[in-house]
């Protein structure tokens, strides 16, 4: 049994994860952390992570970016592994996560979906086959109209996974509106669509002569990210210091 602290327990994702753990015999949330609490949880809830005195095997973090600093202080002091799912972190916070991971197990991924992280692996193999044959690579990501960043972190991670196995002269192209020239064969195009309530959709196209290969992932609810976070928490229990990602979970 994995004992977990849910950091950000009363946010949308915290509630979804709580529901998943309630129906999973292999993991239990023993405490939550959230500044806003209406008393609906079956576990104790603390307004700040520094006040939490419940022992646990792992922390699942789906809180606001401003809360990550206090969380990392706690993780380092208590030596409790942490799954960091919070997005929108600053460069300084990301650097701190990497530093803390040299002393405590930390899992951080651009996307917690098991499906997306499997696609990362598939894209590396696909890029090694299609790029040398002159296939153009394009990524199109779609999200709801309230998402403020573009392109998505997942789209960039998809591109990064391919660039790892491609020549150094490949580069990202985000906008062609000011260009009046043919497509550079070494560019990876990344386009963003914002509208409605789209949870998340990512498509990668390998376009060659007379054929197109498409690899696509669609998230129909945020539950896919919650399920991945729970799998990551189980994986991280008992792990030694290091910076892990979802690729390690599905390896």
C-alpha cells in the first residue's frame, strides 16, 4: 500500500485523484494540503505543507506554482519522494527541482498521460525512419479557450523527443505569417488552436511524397492526467534520489 499526501487536494485535479485513490486498493491518500477546505475529505487537510505531520511514502503535487517552493523545502527536509504535476513553473523553480532531485526522488513530466508518454517513445522511432527520407514534420495542438500559453508544454515535449534523435540543424517554426518562402526541410512546425472546451489534442504529421503518417492523442477529460499521477506515485514509492519522468513509469 502506497501512502500519499495530496498537495492541492481541493482543486479539480486533487478531487479527481482522491476519487481514483478511493477505488484503488494499492494507494491511499493519508493527508491533504489546501488553503481552502470545506471539510468534505475523509483525510485530514492542512492549510500549508509545513504544518503536515502525517507520514507518507510519496506526495502528489497538483497545486499552484506559487506553492512549489514551500513544497520543495518540505520534501528536502522530510526526504519524501514527490510527483510534481504543477505547471507554469519559473526557470528558477525548475532549477530548484533538479537540485532537490539529487537528494530526493522527484518525478516531473510535461504531461502525466500514459498515452502521451508512450507517444514520446514512438515518435523517436518514427523520426529516425521518416526524417532521413525527407518527410516534413508538423505538430498541431488544440486546447480550450482559457489556456493562456501557446504552444502547449506537451507540444514542445513532443518536438523535443524527436529532436533528440535528429540532426542538430532541425529547429522549431511557430509562425509562418511573415514568411514568403518555401518550407525549410529542417523545420518542425508547431501550431496552436484555442477554442471551446477542448481538453487536449495533439497530432504529429510526417508528410512525405504521396503519403502522410499521423500520430494523434486526444484527452477527453483531465482524468487521464490524474490516472498517470497515481501510477507515478506508486512507481516512486521507495525510489532513491533522482529526477524521473513518466517514461520511467512505462518503461
